[in-house]
């Protein structure tokens, strides 16, 4: 077995291990637990595509992990690392993630085993469209069946190709737009999708910081303001996470990229660092900051909250003891190995697990799916009504008090909600409610020693009840 396969297998095994660790704290019998764990449907296809003057045979997958709720939901990645074990593990995580944040989907995941950098845009389009036609043939895509989304190596562009191919093969499906999420706004996408994961990370950690009892255990004050934060990765998730923390009054003391890290106890401005990075090609040598040549050392600097938002397994058994943070928020998928997880828990560090914390993306994908099914933009029905109501309230206040509201106050009060306001509000409510559910299990269930186990228990309980109510196990 190759090292790639070995690492993917261990990723799958670690998901199963976390599941079993949590399953012991649930009331379900082995039959239901085995059904929750099982991948329901696995599609492995090989199809020919003409690339230049040659015919290439492309290998691709789509896994539907759970059918306890439909449709299944999960991204499609383009990577040479794609194999069945990896896609199965990622699909399982999607099932549990959706359950935790109360999004009524089963988990799914897809992948095409290619290096997308080797192909022209035209060739990538041919591969994507052919993959979509294979999904249609096998009934592995549709608004009520299985709804893909972007993942590593894909973007809104690929989602547009998928939508167009599906719609051309299903010309009478009035809900065709809902067959995929992560689309451009003009193709039925939803405003707020780009920053959804980073904003969800911020809402989740902010909620964790709101409990006085928990903060006292860590020796920290309540709230975000003044807390020292290090973010690893300045991609889409890392940048938006850093931006929201900065705006909330946290102090960004460290930023880490693949080619090095910078640290400044007085705080960094993320937009200034981004401008410096575009100008120089990297974040090193930012004015006033200390350079750290080895990015791994950036994780070990002094801070209150460490947010790995880039790669898998960056905190492992060899460096976990050197982590100085009091909280670790897993914005990336699997940034801690299971050994590191145990070490950090023993040290009393509060780890907020990825299975909950980076669920902002799938939550807003759910909002996009609902928008496509309802065929109406969020805010269209209520925006003017709200503004007219607020206008009447201001008139009543002014006539009753004899005082005039200032223009700035009037403008602020009169604004009705746009789509992005409603999406952000829905995401905030989701992240707050879900964290409280997880924390209740963590604090009240005897023997549960970490939030990750509590999150898995939360997921298993919800999925198990669904299976019981379906009457599959009389």
C-alpha cells in the first residue's frame, strides 16, 4: 500500500474511531449504530475524455454516506489524492456535520482523480460535464437526491458547468438550480457564501468565549475583545476568520502561511498583511513583525486562541506539547491528529472541533438550496414592509416625544434586511444553537471529556432518532 493510501486509510479510521468513542455514550443498539456508520451508496466510475489528441480515462467517485435525510450533500474535489477511502471518510463527516448544525441533509462527497493544473479550462469543463452526466445516469445528482458543492480544487465555475449539464439532461425539472450549491449569484447562488465558513468559525468561537465558567477554567476573560489570536492560512477561510476577529476587537498577534509566519505582540492588521503579501509575494518582512522562517513554529507562539485554517494534521504528537494557546478552533478539516487531540485535552486546552466549527459552508449551502426551491431571493418579500413599519415607528416616536431623530439614526433604523443580512443572521443563529447543544452534552454527560466526543454524540443521537422514526428497526 502506498503512503498516500495509508494516510487516507488512517483518516477514515480516525473518523470511525471518533464515532465509536462517542457511540458508547448513546442509548442505541449495535444495529442502529452500524447503520449510521455505514456508507449507503458508493459510485466509482471511469470514463474517457479526449484531451488534445489523446484519450484519457478519468477515475471519479461519488459517495452517499447516509439516506436518513435527503438529499445527500457534500463537495466535489479535484485532486490526485482522491480515492475511495478518502471520499468515504469525508462523506461520513458531512453526515455528522449536517446533523450537528440541524441541516436536514445526509452526507455525501465526490472526487475526480486529476491534477487540475495540468488541464486547460476547456478540458476541465469537458471532464466536469462528463462526470455530471455519469452522476445523472446513475441517479447520483438531483435537488432531492444528491446536491454537490465546491471543495478543494473546484469553485463556482465548476458548479455552473454541473448545473448546466444537469439542466440540459433534465429539461422539465423546474427545480434544476437546486441540484448544486456554491453557484455564482447570477446562476442562483446566495449572497454571503464566500465568507460563510470563516464567519461560522468566528460565531462558533465567540459563543465558546461567552461562558464565564469555561473561560475561568482557561484563565481568560469572557468575550472576544482583547484576546490574542493566531490564524494559520490566509486562504478564503483564514482571511475571513482573521478579519471578523479583528473587527470584534481581538488582537491578531500571528499569521502563518506555507512559506513562513509573522508575529507581533502589538497586533497585526490582516488587510495590511494581505497588501504586503500581494506586493512582495509573501507575508515575511512585514513592518514591525518578527519573522518565523518555519511555519510550524508559528503554531507554537504565545496566544489565547489558535485557529488552524489550512492543512490536515498540522498539530501532531511531536509538536502538541509545545502549543501555548488556551483554545484551538479547528477551521480546517482534521488539523489535529488523534494523538495531538489527547495531548491538548490533557493539557486543559479547549479544542473546538472541525465537525462543528467549519459547518458554516454547508449551513449557507442549505440556505442557497432553499432559495432555489422557493424561487425567490431572501428579503424580497419583507424588505420594504420592514422599512415602512420602521418609518411609522419613527413618526410615532417623534410625534410623541416632540424630538427629531437624526439623519444617521433614521438611516440606520429604517434599513430593511437584504439577502446577506438574513443569511448572516441565519448562520449566527445556527452556530450559537449548535454550540449550546454540544456544550450541554459536554458539561452534563458523565465521562465525556472533550467537545469532539460531545459533537459526535450530538450527531449520533439525532441520526439514530431519525432511523428509529423511519421504522427501519422495529
